[in-house]
């Protein structure tokens, strides 16, 4: 039995990779489609530079967490709780039989995410003190950012390969960065707008977020070429159907 992680569950053509990136970052944007990661999306979107830094931090943590959790799932815990799942490779080799340890995935994923966040926090505090102060309490709160846990769970449930995991997590982080950067730009412009007194603060922020989600809903109609049914070269040509109009013209 091979213990190497499967590279991908789908053919890694340029078209499929681009479709995966566009679908994850825009069509199925984590914030504006699945509505996860709302806390930093609202709390750290007051300034564009801070929002960009938070997006970069979330993208890095999400990618590292996805790679680590994919490795742990494949070798140790497995994902037998989903359709087409399999037990952990090393666990099966040691025990001599398939062990379903998928109930540990939630705990393992949270621990991995927490460790990755601590690494990012120490790095930012050491090399970017102003950015660390701007993040405030929201940087440690990446540990509880449901967008990161959501990404790891989606990778597990969809049985993605290693390459797909990397592409999916980076694209999800890019989508989060796009959403929070757009929101930050809009909120900076709102500082100069004449907003009615009852709508100032969180109210207008939530209204703008809802309108932004409706705007991203327009991407839902995008269909890639892979969704079209391929034509069968050996299929017989459709029979000619005689119509009364054709008979009259003849």
C-alpha cells in the first residue's frame, strides 16, 4: 500500500485549476456566499492597509492549516464519515485493520489551526509591530475564525488531493482578502458620506455587506467549459424531421 498523498482527485489541467480558483475565490466566496469569517470581515475592515494585512494572515494560516490537516487526515484519522472516505493509512498499517478515527478530526483541526495562528502572531509581532497593534484582538481570534475550519472540513468532505488542497486553500484566502479589501475601501468612503444618524456605525456596515453579497451573487451564473456535456463523435446524426412548412416549400 502506497503511503504517498494522492496528488489530485481530478485532472490538474489548466482549465480545471482556473475553474477551481475562480469558483472558490469569487463564485463560492467564503464570506459573501457561505457567510463564514464574518467577525474579522466586519471588525478589521475599517482601513484598507489593515484589511490587506488580515487577508494575507488568514490566507497563510488557511494554507498551512489545510496542508497539515490534510496530511493528518490521510495518514492518521481518515475520513470514513464521508462518502468515499478512507481510514488513515498509517493507522491501518499499524492496527492491521481499518480504524475509524474520523471523530477526532474536529479536535485535531482546531489544534492545528491554533498552532498555526500562534506562529503567525509571533512572526507579525516580531517583524511588523505597527501591524500587530492594528490587528489588536482580532489576530489571536483567527484561531476561532470559522472560515479556516470551514476550509479544512470542506477539503475533508470533498476528498481533495494534495495539490487541490493547496490550490483550494490559497484561492479561499484570496477570496477572503478580496472581500475584506473591498469592504474596507467602501467603509473608508463611507467616512465622507452623509449617513443618517440611525444608520451610522454597525448598521450601515451590515447594509453594505449585504449589498456586496448580492453583487457577488452575480458570479453564481458563471459556468465553465467542464460543465458542458462533451460531444460524442460516434453518435449518429439526428434524423431529419419533416414539417408541414418544409413540405409546402418543396
